[in-house]
C-alpha cells in the first residue's frame, strides 16, 4: 500500500486579485505534491480561500455589493490562476461552503459542551487589516499594529474565549518530541520566546461587532472569529464531522499519513500554537509538519496587495511560458527563505539554466546521435574511462539525493541537484569530445557509449524535473524517442532501449537580456490593483 501525503496551502484572503506571491506558495505546494507522487506516494492537495471577517464586510460595502458577491468575484480569479499555473489541487475549499459552515458550528458546540470555550468580555486594540487584537504594550504609544503598521482602534465587546492554558502543556510536548514539527526550526523558538514565555492569553474566538461570519448556533449575535473558522478548513475539506468522512480517515487520522501545511511567516503563530490546541481539544491528531515558506520580496520590501507593489503571474506565463515561470519560482528562492524578484535575476536564471544548460544539452545530444548514428540512440553496453564512471556515479547520486531532499521538503536543493547533473552532462561532452571519437573507426564503441550516457543524463533529468516542467519534460523524452512507460521514477533503474531520436524545436529560446529586462520593468511599473484596508 502506498504511503499517503496530504499537503495544504494557506487559504488565501480574497481582498484583491492574486499575485506572484500567492503563485509562489501554490506552485511550491504543487511541485511537492507532484514530486511525492513521482516517488510513489498516494497524495492529496488542498488549497482555497478564507472568506469571512470584518475586512471582507467593509471591502464589499465600499464596492456597493454583498460580501458573498465580493468573494465570489475574487474566487474566480484564484481558480483561473491555478488553472493557468498547472496547479493540481484535488479540492478548493471556501469558508463560505455549506460543508465548512456546518462543521464549524458542530465544532463550536463540542467546545461549549466540553468547557473549552467560555463567555467573557474582551477589551483591546484591534487591527481590522490583520483581524487581530493587540495589547497596550504591543501597539505602543502611537497605537500602531505591530504587524502592518496601521492605526488600531480600542474595542470592547462580549466574546467567547478558547482555553489555551488548558492545552499549553500538550503543545510544549509536541514541540519537544517532534523537532521538525515547525520548519525552519528558528520559527518554533520565535513562537516560544515571543508568545508562550511572556504568557499566553486565552484566545478570543467570536465577535459581535460585525455579521459576516459563521453564526454560533447557541448565541446567534456571535460569529465565529476568523482564525477558529479558517484553520479548520484543513479537515472540513476532508469531510470531518460530515456524512462521508472517508478522506478524513484516510489522509488525516491514519498515523502513517504525512500531513504538511505550507504557511507564510505572518500566520505562523495561528498554525503552530492555536491549531494544535484546537485539534487536541477534539482528540484529533496533529499535522506532521508546519513549513513556513519565505516571502516574495521586491526592492521596496514584501510583495503585498496593500502596498500595490505586486507583479502578476499571468503576463509572465503568457510571455515566457508556464515551465519557465514555475522553474524560476522553484529554483531562485530557497524553499523556507525569503527571496527577491528582480527582472535581471529572472532573465539570468532562465537563460543560464533552461536555455544554455538543459536546452543546449538536449540539442547537442540529439544532433550528434542524428549525425553519428543515423538517429538511433545507442544503448549503454560498456564504460570507457573515468569520465564514464564519474557520470554513472553522478546519475545515481542525483536520484538518491533527489528522493532524500524531497522527503525532507528541501525542494530547491532537490532541483539544484538535478541541474548539477545537467551541467555535468555538458561538461562530459567537452571531456569526451565525440567529434574526435567519430574520426577514429576504433573508437566507435566508445562514441556509442558516450551517446548512451548523454541520453541517460537527459532522461533522468526529464523525469526528475517533471513536477516543475509540466510541458518541456515530456518534450525531452519525445525528442529522445523514449516512451511513456519510461517516464516514471521506477524506470530510472531500468536499462533504456535503443530509440529513434527526433530533433525538435529548441526547448527554451535564449532571451535577449536588455530587451527582456526592460519589458519586465515596464510590467512592474504598470498601475496595480491595491487591496482595500
């Protein structure tokens, strides 16, 4: 039976059209899902939208439409972008879905019955944009939100609170017993030092000052506050407390299932502190890992809708192709660290890795097989010299390292290893000098061996790159004449048959640096849609 892997993105907040920052997280989740499936895992991939809250209510009011109309419009934009980017999600959860609303009401009732929530009053400084209450110390004399820098307002209202202190010992036990529960590990220490050690207050989980939310059945002037509502998407989408909970039992409750939440740094606290507590109160297992990915940065700081400094994925895909954009996102930003988007880096990465390295290796290999062997790729029968042994070793090391890195969520490192193999393939051509071997009739077998090694390098690379290069990976094997039966991970240990190669169009065209950089700069300078506060 295949091992199970359940991966989720955060559910995005639909306050404006999605941009490259959203695309980054979803593309990385998609690459991980496809990579784990390549390794033989039974995978499930969830993404969606967090559609309730005061901010949505105010944004809709400003546009003169209902909150539901507002979120419906933006949901369509997200769905269209995921289709454009080849995102292979199995489900798209919206917190306005009836299945989600019904389950949240059942969960709240259970918390009430078990004394996990209690009614009290809340007084504090509230930021509408972050939908978070802060203390007097946190907002300072200027009364500014410590997260976004906007002005906060003092609010007092009746609210239900979740008893955090009750479940703090179990949370600390998770941190202690599972060092990789929060990745990168520095994020865990940040949560302990900044939120737990100073004294963790019980969490406000309902509001009464707005109505756009899930009503509490037992007290309908209250709506469930966004974080209790939103976090449960990961299991309401699987059927928790619903008539058909097959997926929930399979991908969540099975202890052998690996559950990974990808989240941004700004929502780490809710996922690493409150979500495990919410689950503990219901007697449910916790996720295997909460992976905090880095931010997509621009020269003027974090890419964000509120700043209006975003760049959209659609024109990039239209201009450079799907695979080029996916490759850039996976390779340029080390997964788990912040990365910067600049026109210069974008063009340099595409030219160096895709056109000059991968595309060049395919073109040279197919051309030489056509020239020296009438298009019939030789099979690997024998090794000649240290270069052949070294390339054999590199192929095996790359396969092993790829599997290890993907299982450790080191996505960028896994694909850098593949591109190192491609680079070695180009270097191998220079070392072996096939053009010289072809002039010596006694070197015919060595020339055949050289071509066979190059085909192996390209085939292994195409299979391992297939979770990123959704279109070009298959084109590599098509040009090599390699059939569908060999386009999988298990085939990498099989001997390739002799095939008829087909020289096709260049895999990736080399880009003119200055021209493309100027085009990207003009794209970045265009007026952007800003999210309402």
